[in-house]
């Protein structure tokens, strides 16, 4: 079988490996798999992204980009088999490939869905509430975010060739920013194959994605303040890259996600035999062996109550002893090979360092059977333990990036958190507890050291997604040693590729910028009731005034009797007067809402199909018997849902005869196109 | 008059200037004002902050810290006069001091208020919505934020000795993080005086604030992943500091707010004689002369339609010509001195650079009268203009940090935005326009280059707060040349000193962590109706089930007739069936709400004083005639408001006879203590 030419995709052209290309070897049998290394014009790539890709992406709304992501996810999903096949030579088992390939595709699906549900069908993202900056309201504030006008450079690690690319691409694409993807060379043939499918899909606009297989040359020296570098890998490489003078001088955003010494804590309440104990053992074992321990989130430090240390070690050793290490293509194999012989060499060296502070209780490579450990990067999982986690230093700072973990005993929960925090920042820590108080104490005592805290127990059972699995909904990243960056976390991850801008101005200009009505902006009343207008005909600011209608004491009494809501503030003048908020008997809030609807509703069938909700209702002034109410209904915002319907958010104000506002809310209707 | 000894405040002790202290001179007459420079034990300062200040702050809730901020603001507010007096020698007029001193105190007030309104009375901040991570809901996600366990180092600029300190301290304190403040030496006597008041107030916990007057020594080399550096000043200093190997290696957060080449744009619609034109001229003049142009937000580039360039120059020159430069103590003075002779030297040198690409149309220091420009750092404001903004390079990258601006003509709005973006990132740009479309085009075309966009026109009038005034509600900072950082922006600014952590676990543990009920967490029904319990007796999770009550067709018809809401889905079986969302006639949403209240309300006077609002109401399933409804009312969250009342947020679910949920919402009540 000939080797795969791992091509780059630069400025719209595929570029084959050139002179001086490197040969990449199979992790399992050492045969030549691929060649990598092209000579590229980095300036032209950046120019292509900035001048072709960026404008094409920014011409689309968030929803349009989300639709493309969904189609891309479906396209890749149908072609997974070819990727699994290529993945075996990275040392990955089928189960490992599910994490990488299916996990990557799943991430696209989640971002596609969140893009449509949580972002507007527009180009401007509205961040947070309107800020009242002036007394009369003629000058207000609002934060918005818009797409950066630069390029995202994604520098990915070797361990997840597909997921690593897609988890960065999804939020970047949704943000409207073109990306240049640089996979780690070691496993780039798999990234390359997936990338080639993406281009082959024809779904992505010209210039929106490019691929560098090989060196990034002077790429980083050419970045400016509208560009972003998103890096996954080792702390040493991250420190070297982020210190580049050009990046510092231009304040280039640098998102780092670094390997860290993640801890898992068996809660003080989790006795051997408990559901939490069993779940903990399973999880530690899985994290040691999945992807042969080459996960940035893998559990390196296993923190257990002193009294249960022996039980934990015994249970783990028993499981490890049954773990089949071998050819990842073999279904009996639980753990495949490390990514390369060099990688195994590095893990063995780090293991030796750890053994200066801890003793090995499992892990003897000479016991491996049925594998060619000379040509394939196989190794046994290794379990260590130390009696003195406080005296140790290297156990908290040296990571063997392979199937290696150390069991550390703790005295009490405070001590456990101290040990966990010695890692000086991690991507994730997990805690196996059924006690609310333990969970809260962990968050207060150690939360600031972790990007993610994973709690598992008898209640979470089989639905728990695993200590080591970053989810697109949740932030992935962590402080300190973990790099200080954040990725994903839903729409938060999209914002890393957008610029937040504080907007100050009149309500009317603000409404023009965001395409949303804000109180104080111009409204206009049309000849037709807005409930008679189809979704496409409605525009923010369109307004209906309805009413007036008097609220009588009989209305209040009748409503109380009919609904059963005989709260004293509606029924008893003396008692109501004694209430600090009421002048005497007042109308029910729900009576006000109901009368308001009675005033503005247009009864006949039409484009408004349903009232499906209501937000931010506040009662501002008590309504006394005799008050005369009127209501203003203004189109605030429209969100297309599908070809048939769209949601309309209405700003509603209810006013009394003195023009004082008595209630305000946002009404949600589903409208026909 | 003797010179002021500018002391540091380190590890709880005042440290006087020592050997090698520098003498600081008055900006207006060159006399010796103060001495600065202490020898400090930086390791001891960090230790004091981490071991004494941090724990003391974290023991308090957000609300408790906010109360201290408010008391501190009141304390300083009563002592402003002494600070004004010291401020004159920095070259500042009384108007300048109002920006600095009153602006600083005002920032404390706003953060105190936002802290109580927008943060919980707790230690854990809840960020965003619950994420559904599993099918049955036994495993869910939630982001929270907790206080960093390190120290904030604030490095401030010379131009706002008081505001610069307080705008960083307020969010840091609210976040529960101790701070070490390092003012620029040049004007540190004023910062020192204010800081001394703060310590004198006795309001701040031991170790929560420290002050370095003089060098920071090896302080930055001792920071770790839980620490933050927040820097305001020049790009060159920022690049030097943020590149420190220790900061990069430990991923220390570095927030930079750098001087930038801010632009102001006269909109294409703003003809001479219009309100926008006049407002623009006033604003540019104010920004040139306030604080003698030494503001990081000052307008450096004045972008105007080609056709109006001469009119703008003429109007600005006329105003500048009437601008009195002189002793800031003199009430006739409009513009005081620069901060020092060195500062003036620097501005003159930069002005010479700008003059290689633009011609000076105003600004002749020889015309200054009545000032001693030998000993005082006085200079005339200088206005330049260029015919070729596209050909110019230095005009877009060299900032004279004083009363210097350049008028640049543009062809059309796109061209104006191109020119603005040539600044490669700024803190703020302003636009004077009355056109919605212009505003939106500016946001889409240039928003990503600015931390803030300020729109002023006839509508904003006197309420507009000024191009150059950062407000505590809005983000201050900007991309690229402006440093890439953010400060303030309300609670966003607090988050810079907290760690966001993704939490995954069971609803019940999550409720324990956040002290908020989440669906799926344990509930408990008590013997007493929860409306009979006082605020202090209620706990999240306490639950009342009420009902059932049947909804009859008569109820629906009666409600329609009574309220006037005769929408066809309630009244006309055939028409309702044709609606894609309804099976036939259904109950009004407001009828469901009203009946739910009728079921759960306890009518007699008691601790519940008022229903003041409702959030996140969604109707989930249509209710047909004959349905039997019941309702669950669960305490979700409590927020103390004052000594008498607190807000209670209730999670309400309405269910039908099949136990399907038909509606869900959050009800807000005001409850007595």
C-alpha cells in the first residue's frame, strides 16, 4: 500500500507534500502511512481568508451559517466509516474513534442547533440588557457583538485529529470568521481526510476554511488585532507561541487549552460498595485506558480517603489486569497503541520522573502479549501511588501523557481540595459524591482552579457523560496550567471570534442597529391590526394601541370568585391598606394581563397562530378599582423558525388613565409566514 | 510648604519613601510637591493578600461586599474637597477633577448598586441557563463563577489618579479578590491621598487593598494562575509587561487598556447648521481640551465629509481660539497644564511626527499668555488636517497624548469606516448621525475595531454622556492597539476576577451548589403553606402541590366573554382544529395562569406581600375543555432586599390529569422578613 500524500489546502488550491516532506508511520506496526510537508504562501492564505472567506461568511446571518453546519454534520456523518479505517493507524480503537469522529460530528450538530435557537437570524448579536444611562431615557446603552474581520488560526493536538478540528471550527464558522486549520503532523492524515470531505461537500464558502499540513512558517508573525490563535497542546509550546512579539504587540487573542494534571476525587461519603465507589473505579479505569490515556482531560491524580486507598488500588489493579492491550482493529482490544514510538518514549521518561515520588503498583510492559511492541507504540497502563501527596512536587506538575495515573490518599475534604489545587489549574476535576454539602464545598474551595467540575453519583447513573468528555454545551479549558483559555461552552465559544462593543445612543438608533424595538424608539401604527399581518410583513416598531377599559370593583370581585384567587389585597380594603405596597384593594395582576389581551386580541383566524409564552412581566403600579387601562402592543423582534412559522416577540405596555405604566412584558406568538 | 511623603501600604503597614526616593513636581509651577519610592517586601505583600485579604473577602457574599462599596463611596464623597485641592498640581482644572474624583466615586456607587441588583446574596455566581445534557434530565450542566484565590495587581496610568484606581478596585472588590494598586508615580500623591482615606474609613477588610508607590520590583515575577494583572497605559509598556516569561508560563490573566487613536465621525447626513454638526464640534473641542487631551479615549482623528472639511476646521479653530489655557485654579481657565514637562516634551515630539503627514491649522505655543510655560507644562491645543488620509501612515499609528487632533476628510461612509479601521483597534469611536441606517452600517463595518461606539444626535441631546467618558455600565477597552482587554461593563467586569467553571451533575447536587432549585432536584412539602412562612423560614426546594381543578367549556366561554379575549382558538371548534398547534378549542393561557393562582394562593394576610412579576412563562401543551389541572409551587431562589423584605422566586409547574406539564413559569413575590 502506498503512502497517503497529506495535502494542504491554501488559497483555494490543494498543495501536495513537496521536497523535504516527512514520512508518518503507523502507531501499531510502524509501516509508512503518509507523507506531509508543503511549501506554502502564508501571506496569500491570510489574504484569501480576509478578502474572500470573511466577506462571504459575514454576508450570511447566524442562522444561515448554522444551517450549513448542520448540513456539514449530516454529510460527514454519512462518511464516518472511511475515517474509522484511517484512524486505526493512529493507535485508536473503534471506541476511541467514536470519541474523535462521532464526537466531532456531534459537536457540529450541537452548534448548529444552538446557533438557530440562541442566536438571532441576523449579523449583530445582542449581549445582555439595555442599560439606562440617563434619566429620561433618551440616551441608553447596549452591548452587541459582531464578527471579527480577521482570521482564526487553529493549532490542534495530535490526539483528536477530527474532534480537535471540528470543535474549534464550529464556533468559528458560526461567528462568521474564516479559519486556517493546522493539525499536529503526527496524525494529520486523518484530519486531512475529514477536511477533504468538507471541501468535497461543496457546502463551505470559498476561503472560509484552509488547511496547513506541515509547518506554519511565518503565519503567526503576520497576524493582527482582528485575528485569533486557538491552540491545543503542551504548556511549553503554548508559552513559546503566545510570547511571540508580534502577537503581544498587536494584542492578538490567544486561546490556549493545555494539558493539565486533572484530579478525580472519591468523596468522603463514598464507601467501598457504594454506587459512587463503583462508578469512580470504572471512571478512573476508563480515563486511564481510553485513547491510551492520551487525553488532555485524562485523570492523572486519583484522590481517595486514606481509609479507602488500599481498596481503590486493589479494585483498579484488578480491572487493569484484565485490560487487553493490542491491535486496535481487534474487537477484544480495550486499549490500542500510543500515537508513536516517540510519544511512548516521552511517557516512559515522565513515568520515571513520577516514580521518584511514587511507587508503581501496576504496569509491566514485559507482560504485554500478542503485540509487536518494537514496531508498535504499545505499553501497559501504569498505576502509581504515594503516601505523601503533600511532600510530593513532581506528582503535581509532571504529566505522563499516556495511560498513567497516581493514587493519592487524603485526610479530609479540605485536604483533598488542597491536593487538587496543587495542580495549579486544570481542565477538569471530578468528584464522586452523593452529598450536596460536599459538592458545594468543592465548588467554593476548588472551583477557581478548574474549567470544569464533574459530579457523578447514583442519581446520574448511566446518563453521566464521563469525566473526560468535553461537551459542546460546556466550557472546555481551565486556568493556570490548563492555559487560561476557554473553548466551546455553547454561544460563549462563538464570542471568542467576535468583538463585543458597547453601544451608546438614542433608543431609535439602537433599534436600528439591533433590529429590535427598545422602549423609547420610534413606533408606528398602521391601518391594519398587526395580528392581520403575516410574519414577513411585520417589522419591529409596528404598534397597536388598544383600549381603554375600566377595571371596576365588580370586575375584581368577579375575577376573584371565578378563579379562586381571593388574596386579601383584592378583597379586603383594610387589610390591603395595611400592606406596604398597596393603597387599598387592587386588581389581580392576572386580571390586568387578561384584560390587556382582551383589548388587543384580534379574534378571527389569521397569521397569529398561538401565544406560546411571556417573558419579563413586571407589575409597576397597583391598579385600583376605577382605573381605566389601555395597552400598547409593539413588534419587538422576529425570529424565523422554518418555512412555515416564525416567532414574534411583542413589547407590551399597560397604562392607566394618567399614562402611568402599570405593567410591562414581552409576549411571544407563533406566526405564519 | 513641605513636600508630601507618598507612602506605600504594604502588608498592613504604611511605608514611607526611603533612600533614593524621587521628587515629584507640580505640573503648573514646577515646585516640589511630593517624594515617592519605598523599599518593599513584595513576597510579603502577596502573602498578606492571599492569606489575609482573600479569605476575608471570600467570607462575605456579593451583597455584603456591595454594601461596603456603597459605604466607601459615601465616605469618599464627603471628602472630595481635599482631593480637588491636591489635584490642581497635576495640571487638572476643577472640571477635570470632577471626571477623575467624582467619576471615581460614581463608579463605586454604580458597582455597589449593580452588585446588589444583579448578583446573588451568595458566593457562587450562576452564569447562563441550565444545559440539558441527558435525555431524562438526571445529568445536567450549569456554568458558575467563583472568586479567584489570588491577587489582582492594578497598574494605573498617570492621567486619572483617582478614577483609575477606583474603576479597577470596584469590580475586583465585588469579585472578592484582594488588590495591590500601583499608580503611576507622576501623580501618585493624589491616588495616595484617596487611598489613605479608604484605609482611614475602616470599612475595608485587612489585606483587601495594598498600595505600591514606586517600583513594583519583582512583584510580577511572583504571580501565578490565580492572579490577575490589570494594566492601563501605553502599548509599549503593556507589551513589555505581558511578555514576562512568568506571566506567560502561568497563564496569568493580563487585562490591557491601552491608548489608541480614537476617531470621531461626522455622519454623512450631518450638514453644517444641523444639531448633529454643532454637537460634533462641541464634542471634538471638549475632547481636545478636557484633561489637556491626556485621555486614553480622547478623539485623535476627526473624520468629516470632504464637503464639510473646511466648515469643521473653521468651527473648531474658532472655538480653540477662545479657549483659555492657564492656571487650573483660575475659574476662567478652560484647559490646564499637561502632567509634567516631560509629558509636554513627548507630545511636542509626536506632534512633529504628525506634521510630516498633516499641516497644523491651529496651535502656537508662543500665543499662550499669562502662564509660565517654562516651569508649568502648558501648551496650546493643536489642530491638524491632512488631504490624504489614505496615503498617511503615522496619522493612524502615532498618538500625541495631549491636546492634539487631526481632521481627515472622507468621500463616503465606507471610506470613513476604512479610515477609522486604519487605527487597528480603539477604545471608542463616536458617530454623529440621525440615520438608523448609518448607525447600523457603522456597527457592521467598524464595530469589531472598537470597544465602544458612541452615537450622538438631536435625540440624545444633553443626556449624552460624552465620547470620552467610560461608564461603569459599559465595557471599557478595545481590540488590537487598544490592548484587547475589557474593564467595567457592569458585572462583566467582576467576572475578570472570577473563574468560570462548567458544572455537570445531578439536579440535586446542582441545587445544593447554587442554592437554587432546578427541575429534577429534591423537593419537600411541609405542613404549613409556604405563603405562611416568613422570608427567613423559606428554603429552596420547599414545595406546595395544589388543585385539582377542572377547566370546563363554560369556564373558557365565560373567561372569553369577561375579558373580551374571544380569539377563535378558544371559541370556534372548527377554526381551532384548522390551527396547526391546537386539537380543537383550548383554554386561554391567562385562564390557566389565573386558575393556577386560584389553586395555590393563600388568601389571608401573611408574609407574602405582593406578586410583582413573572418570568419565562411557556405554554407547553394545549388545555382542552375537561382537563383537570394541578399546580406545583416550589421555592427556587431567595434574594434579600433590605431589613424588611426579600424577593422570592418560585418555580411553578401546571400539570394536567395525565401529569403532562401544560405550563411552566417563575413567579416573583415580595416577602416580609
